[in-house]
C-alpha cells in the first residue's frame, strides 16, 4: 500500500509544496518537504528517510545537474520525478543511464505526478494468487 512509501517534495514555492503534500497525502503517501537543494540532499542521504523525490530542479543552494547527479549516485539510487516550469524535450530527462520523468507545471500536473509516482513506486503489498485461485496479501498466511 502507498502508506508505506515516503515521498520527498522539493520546491522553492511553499504554496506548491503544501499543495503537492496535501494531494499526495490524500493519495495515501507519507510526505517530507524541502525548500533548498541542501535540504534535499541531506534528507535523501539519510537512509530509509524517503522512497522517491518529486523535485523542482530550480531550488536555491545547488544547480539542477548536481542534485540529479547526487541522487543518482546515492546507493541505492532514489527514483526522481522532475516537476518543473521549463519544458524539456520529450517527457524524460536522461542523465547518463538514468531516466527522470519530467512533468511540466500545469493545471493537470498533480494527476501526472501521481501516475509517475505509482509507476516508480510499485506497491510493496501485492496480491498473491494461491493454487486454488484464492488471493492472499503478501506476508499474510492462509
């Protein structure tokens, strides 16, 4: 279930951060917030602190490429969804061998963010079908 996943929302605009936080919490995610590149990296490098980052790369304190490179080099690497005013070619930004979904800030961007997050964070609790056709939750005994 999404409730076990923690998302870091990083945006310089406090209104955008709070809006995304409310929407993602309503979707069942736990949320942490960051307003600077330094905060993003501090939280991201605290193991177990977050499972995914929704990042506006226009943060004070660092440049876009250094934040993306640092997140890519993290072990294990964190999935990142870029939420930006700038339009990039295509819908993904390629950084070496990593792809980052890019979602332009617009009226429908929250739905696209939820979709991208859902694809990058598969449910940790999945249904398992038994031989008799009955379904069990992973970790649940019959």
